[in-house]
C-alpha cells in the first residue's frame, strides 16, 4: 500500500450508490463557463486603483506584525520582493505546502474584508446572469522563490476535495505572475480525458499525480502557467485540473483564490457537498458561502 501523499485520502467518499450517481451527474451536467463565457477559462481586467488589493495586503502584513514598514521601504514598497525581508522560518513550507505567512494571513482586518465584498459586488457579480453565493473568507496565498528539494506538483480540482461541481474558481493575482510563480492549469477537455484515464476516480487520479512519473509528465505537458499582470483575474471551470508549482523565479507571488456559485446552480445540485479536509466545511450559504447572495 502506497503512503498517502498530496491529496490522496482526501477525495470524496460516497454514502451510497445513489449518492455517487448524483455526484457524477452533477459533474457531467455542469456547463456554466461555456454557457456564460463560451470558454472553460477567461481572463478579465478590473480597476485595481479602485480595488487596490496590493495596498490592502501590505497594510495587513504590517498590522499582523509580519513585516515592518521601514523594511518594506527598503525593498521599494515592492510586494514581489517580500521574500527579501522575511526569515526562512516564515517562508518554508509545511506538510500541506503552506508557509508561515500564508497561515498567518488567514486573519485579516475588516477593511480588507470590505474591499473583498465590494469587489465581488461590483466586479464579479455583474458578470453573471444570476445572483451569486461567494466564499465567505477568501484565501490569500504567498509563494516565495525557492530552489530547494524536489516538489511534486499537486494537480487537483477543488471538486476532488469536496466542492460542488457547479462552483467556479476565481484566481486573482495581486502581484504580476509569470512562469513558475503562477498557477498551472489544464483545459477542461484534457482534464476530463485524464480523469477518464483514471476510471473517473479522483482517488486514483490523486495517487497517479504523486507516484506515476509518466502521468506526471502528461500533466505537465498538457498544462500551462497563467501569465497576468496585476489588475487581471481568471475565472475557470472547477473541473479544470490546476496546481501551484515550485517558484523558481526571483519574485514573490501573492494571490487570492475564491469560489462562487450562482444561486440557480446551487439549487440544481443533486446532493450535499462537504469538504474532505479537517474542517469538513459545508458548502452551503451561511457556512462556507456568505449567507447573503449578491
Ligand atoms: Fe484548487
């Protein structure tokens, strides 16, 4: 028996055969990206001067005591040089591939939360024909340059961690992203064909991601890094496999990932969705999603 690594052991477990059937029906029936955008992935622009996440993130880094204002001045107030003023302890990854700064940043102030809700209300929600439920607390991630030991990319889709298939992923880069400091993503067609190669079984997929070298090569060959400057964001079909990678650039990446679901899509789901992680998040309004749709 292979040792559990990456997302192995964290894929959905079904309570019955009908539960499993409903899951796969939801998985194949969803087509929101195609219907709304005619594509499984879309890059859009917003007014970053109005929704200045960079400024808000810097303020929070200072108020959380992660950096000092005077040190930040020394790197020309450049968030992509953040790694230059942090200790290794704050930058090193734990077993979940999270570093100390990303963990500490789970807490942020009301101003940043307000900016987030404003952005969703004024930029994201108007894109969709229906009202949306949104992830109550966004996740901010910091990826620092690191050249140390081999890092196995954790290709995954959020669905295989329990999220509902009708959900959409939104990825917002708060620094410019390029090459390995960015998100790696695969288009929908290829993602579904690789899942088929794993008998549509996410546990098999998670295992091959970690242990099957040929499969790893195929994943890499069929995916690409998003290239975007600050002021853009990407929305993608939640069935697209994606992962972060070992940042071999000399620039820190800061990004925010959020999930939304149209109210009409939420109503169409055929089963209850629960996160497979420690928190066992319930993907319902008032829990993982904010109670109020916008
Ligand atoms: Fe993800």
